[in-house]
C-alpha cells in the first residue's frame, strides 16, 4: 500500500465587524466578554482623525496566515470604508520576542484594535493589554492555550476564530480512500501548540475507529526527512494536522514518503 495521505488542513478566516467588537462570530469563535470600559468602548470609537487604527501582528510569513490577514483587512475595509481604517501590519518572523515587541508598540500607539494572527501572537497581545480589544485567528484552542477562560465566558478582552476541525471527518476520509489502512502516523512540529492539540484529538479519533495511531514530531525543517522516513516504516498513512512547519515543507514530506 502506498504509504501517504497528507492532509493539508490550513484554514483561513473571515471576520465580521460584530466579531471585531467582541461578539460571537459563530460556534467556532471565542467570544469576548470584556468590560464596557475596555473592549466595548475602544472598539466603538475611532481615533481623533475619524480613522480606526488597527495593529496587525502576524506570527510568521506563511501562505495560510497571509491569507487570513488579507481576509481580515478586506472584510474590515469593506465594512468601514477604505478611508476610515488604517492598518499597521507587522510580521514577527516566527519569534516570540518579536511578537511581544510588536504588540507593545501597538499598545503604546493606542491603536483601536489588535488583530493577532496565530497562537503566540494572540498570547502576547493578551499579555500586553487588558484595554484594547484583541481579535485572534489561526488559533486551534483558545482555552487550553490560556488565552480565554472558556468559549462561553472568555473573561478577557480577546475574541477570535478557531481553525479546529473535526478529526472524525478525517478518519472517515482515510477509511474511504484507504480502507485497508491499519496504522496512522501523525506528523507535526513540536514548536506548535495548535498542532499538538490537533494531534491528540486525532489520536483519540483514529483509535476510536479501531486504527493504531502514533505521533511523529520534528523540531525544525532539518528533522523532517528522517522523521517522515521513520513514519513510513511504521505506518500505512501519514496524517498532517494544521501545522505551519509541515505546510511550508509539504513538498519535502511528499517526496520522502513517495520514495519509501
């Protein structure tokens, strides 16, 4: 059996103005329950020149994150009007220290809203301010990462959209495409909390379906070749959750797997 089924699950987001102001975007959103004096008032008024100043902190350069940022800008521009919104886009280059510096500068500049793209960026934004509304995206689980207390009662000035997908649907897809598969290798990066959360969910879903699942992790791109090679010797299928490192190196994952 050919030992490859790489599931690229990068999702983009589309936000409404209601979500930006702290309401619930949909059932996958983390709704904000900030106080009237914090998230509510800040989101409801623009700067002295009548323009909403939005700080955007993107954790790293990646096509899925880029598209999420662009979707946010497009939606907010359409809702508010191009002349009424100004974006300050900053990329942290994958470094937590850069995320901290970027959001701290946004707080100093007293922006009207911070859009934080990816988990570390959202965590840093939450730590930087309790007054300025924070909208997150490209985050799998806001609760387990400590960003909000719960989806129903976040207890902070943070709202956002989750990219968590149902692992049971992926199990069904694999069983349809490869009905003889018995073992699954779950491949992800050790540096991405989102991926770990999804991997644990996937292991439970695969095992509930009677399949054997084991996680294989890479610290960086230098590890991918050897990790994929090992996974292919142990499993019938490689499953990749939403993971920036793996998505950026999917061509390598594919080439190594197909040559086993």
